[in-house]
């Protein structure tokens, strides 16, 4: 049994349906998009949590260092409440201070008094300038004594003023000495003696120190001398009690002799550290615990809880988006498939009258529908032209064949004798048939894409002169002047035989429509990379409504079939086909009653 594949209508298998393919493409895209969105949300949340944790750590360090600064500069915690409140407002945290030595931890300060929950948080740290926490303080020294805990070494304002003036003088000395290629910086910290930092080569630093007496700042002030003497006395007592050699410290708290290695070195260093703490103890606040928590009393850094509820919410949102995506895809797919099915049905009805399909939307499918309607209309016009062409061919061939048949029958019946006149008439009709057949062959080869061109460099003037020579006799017998105005040196790459055929057809057409006393002019010139060949006449001209059809096959401006006024109707159609085969263009301009100009635009 033979099955016609075109009789299945719109029954496309589901796996081949455009809707199925659209879903197969859009759903993975939606899943990937949702997955990427979920991943991005998780990453964003993680980054936020990380930043919050980093900010919390920064706030903790700020709280610790600010309160350590206060403890290093005050012997008691009295008056710390204002500092605690300012820190709480800056960090948006609740800050609580409790005494470390009293039983139960006496409350020293609280940024949110009367609110329960400060004991629920673990203490952030112990505030003790004599035992710095390395995790919360940068550049913690080996003895762990807070750097800003100056005690008796804190300079009075008068001594600081003199030292600062001397330091500025020495810095100016170095900067104003071009022979000293060093960089000098003045470091001035309130409460601490100013220091001069010199950067550069070691020899240059030594020269700068000697030239500008930078070492003069190393001399202790009276206040520092007294404090340093008291510190060395404490150290000497500790070392003598343990039978160790006595050492003395300078302003940089470095001993004048090495403590040594082993147990004796450790014991010496312990004496130095203990003596420094003993000297500083009366000048710093007593140790205290600091608690940092949220305003509600929870821990300072909340843990992000990705619970089952949160997971269910994310899954629900993803499922909802998938459902919406599927619904939208199905709706859009159905709207896309409907006009496509209408197009399919229209294509499968080739024998029926052309009925334009409605254009539903101005989108790609709407454009396809519009193009299909235009194609259908064009195909219908071409079918009408084909029928008209077949009728014209039959008419053109019937006339010479009828003439030939009549002459032959008359000769056979003895009415006419086979004389030269009969032979000449038969030859004329046969040549006309041959001309029509040759023209049809050229058009057929051009339509099939098998038309061969033998391209070579040809001078336009030569082609025009040859055409004028070939049609000179015809023009003289018709009483029409044939003139050539060709610019020498105008060359083009073309087939000379086909080019003579093109110009000959145009000249023949011009002579046919130019009355006696008129003129046919052949001109050629260059325009950039294009050669223009013009064939103009002073004939009857062409009506504006007829200009678009002059290159149609078998079309004549005069509807009469008489060969006295018109040819076969193929000459101009052949001209256009041959010009387009040369990748050129032919145009026509005409004024009714004044003449017509055909212009060939050919590549040089």
C-alpha cells in the first residue's frame, strides 16, 4: 500500500513538535537560571555573613583597644561610662565592664543598664594594660605590656614641648642638607616623646645623625631620668635577691648587657618584666572583663541558620518559577505553532486559489506569514505570465509555420513553382523561426544558470562601432541617422559576442521605434569602476505606466501582433538577462513623444 506523506495534515509526532523542542530548550535554561540564581543567593548570603563577621571582629578590636587606651592612661575606671556609651553607639553593641578582682564581678560600666542578659555572652577579653591580649592588639611586645602604658615615663607638657621643638629643628636640618640622601620623618604621639625616623643607607643615616646631632633626642628628660632610676632600682633589687648580675635599662627598655641564655637569662628577663609591671601598676586601671553583645543580649555574631524551613522555601520558590516558566512556554509555543500550522495547510493546497493568510503579530512568524503571502502572490503572477508566454510562443511560431505550410502546399499542388521568390520567402520565415528559437534558448540557459560567458578585456568603442556597422544598412533604409559617441580607452571585462548581442538588440529596438528623420545615438563613458553604455533614440517614447514592463518576455508597447511595428518581444528580456549575467544592470528612461534611453551599467 502506498502512503502519501503529505496527507497527514498537522499530525506531527510529539517528539518533533516545535512546542516540544521549545520546552526542551527553555526548561533546561530555566533550571540553569534558577540554579545559578540560587547559587548566587547562597554566595551573596555567605559574603554578607562573612562581611558581618569581619565587621564584628573589627568592632571587637575597636572596643578592646579603646578601653585599653583608657586603662593605660587612668589609674581607676571612674569616668569610663562616657567612653563605653560612645563605643556602644558607634558599634551598635551592648558593652559591659565588670571588675575582675571583686567576688561576683562588680559592675563597672554598662551601656544599657537595667537590661537583663549581659551575662549570657562570654567575655570578649580581659582589660589589663600589663597583660595585653595578642589576638586583639597588633604589635604586642614580648613582655605583653601595653605600649601606651607609660606610667611615670609620661612626659609633662613642658618637657614634651622642648623635645618637640628640638626634634623639628633636627628634621629641618636633615631636610635642608642636600648632601644627606635620606628620608626623615617626625613621629609625634601625644603623651610620648617624639621620635625621628631616618630611612636610607646605613652610612647615610649615620652621617645624618652626626651632622644634625640626632642622637641628642636620646638623652632622657628629668622626668624620664627619675622614672628610669626607679625602674633600675627595682630591677637591681630583684636580681640581687636571686644572686644574678645587675643590668640597667635605657629609655628603650633594653638592658645594657645581655641577660644571657638558659635559666639565668630567663630569670633576668623575668625580673625586668616584673619590675616594669610593679612600677606601672599604680598608674593603670585594675584588670576588668569586657562583655560585648547585641542589644538583645545575644552573642555578638549570630550564626546563620540554614534550617529546613529555609530550604523548603527555596525549593518552593524554584518549583513555582518552574511552573510559571512551563506555563508561559506552553502559551508562547501554542501561539507560535498556530500560524505555522496555517502556513503548512496553505502550502499543501497548491491547486486552490491564493487566499492571503492573516498576519497575527509583527514578529518573526508574522514576517514569515507576510513573506509567504507575497511569495504566493508572486507565484500566481508567474503562473499567469507562464500561461501568457506559452500562448505567445505558440502564436509566434504559428505565423511563420502557417506561411511555410501554405507555400509548400501550393508548390505541391502545382499552383506555385519552386522559384527563387518562393525559396526566398521560405528562407525568410525559417530564419525568423531560428531567431525565435535562439532567443528562447538564451533565456532558458540564463534561467537554468548554464549560460556560459567567455570574458576578456573589450573596448567599449569597438563594440559600438561594430554595432553601428552591422545596423548601418537598416538605419539608412529606415531613414534614421545612427551616430556613435564613444570615449576611447574605455575598457571592460566582458564577453564580446554577448556584448554585441546586447547592443544589437537595443539598436534594433531603437530603430524599430524611431520614425524616418530621427536619430539613434550610441555613447560610452567611464564612471568610477563602472562602464556606462547608452543607446538613445528620438522615437515615440514609452508611457510611464509601461516602463516597468519593458523587460518582460513577449511584452510589446503596441498590442498589435504585426511584425511591421514590433518584434518577437524577447529582445529586451534577453538584454536584461545577459547584462545580469555580467553582474551589471540595465535601466531605461523615456519621455513620451520625445525618445527613450537605455543605459547599461557594466563592471570595468
